[in-house]
């Protein structure tokens, strides 16, 4: 991530990821590159090649599940579409979709609870270029009643030419 950021804004970061990043140096990962012009998801599954796919805007759902993956992803996508159709409401500073734990479906919900696993935290990053800062918000052990983050920091953005860099 620091090397992609150091490569420059948007297109320069994308070129670095696609031409210079050696994903084999890392375990599997998902990397999202979101700019005002485009949103791209890069997925590395530990074999083959780095897979890139364009993402829709302004809202993006990325979901994974180590249990019944296709069913869980489909269920979450349906609820996400319902959330968008209802106006994408927020609960405090958090999109309320993150706090969805539907009765009878806690194992599929974004705020997931299973006998052997659960949602442990929620992290939100916001880059406010107009305000000259980036914010990081963190909800440890979120519940359906969570409103404001348990930790919040604001970082000043340094502007070099047209690139915004967290500093």
C-alpha cells in the first residue's frame, strides 16, 4: 500500500500495481483502488495472476465468507441492493448496512455471528480532499447498537501538484 501511494495518484498507482507489484510476495489479498475517476478491485488468491475488475460507484459491496460462500455473498448482495434502494441510510457515522444482523440469518449478515466466528471490528477510511484531511474510524466489537467509532484519528493531507498524500 505505501509503495502504491508513493507511485502517485490514480493512474500512476494503477500502473504501479499492474506493472510492478509482485503479488507472489504476499499471502492472498484484496486491494481496492478508489479514485474520483475509477474504482478497481485487485484480487490475489496466492496462485495464478493478479485479477483486476472494475467496481461500480458510488457504493461498492465487497464480501467474503469462509462458510457457504456463494449463498452468503448472494444473500448480502440482495440486502445491499435493498439498503441502496432505501436511500443508503447511516447510523451515526456508519452506513447502517454494516450493522445488519437479520434474525435467523446472523451467520449470513454483514454483522456476522456464527458459533466459530463473528465480525470482530469495522474500519472506515474517508479521504476528504476538499477539507485537506483523511479520517480513520474504528469500531472494535461492533453490535447492532453501535453508533460512533471507538477510535478516530484525522490526518492532514499534504498536496503535491495534484496528488493528495496522507502524511
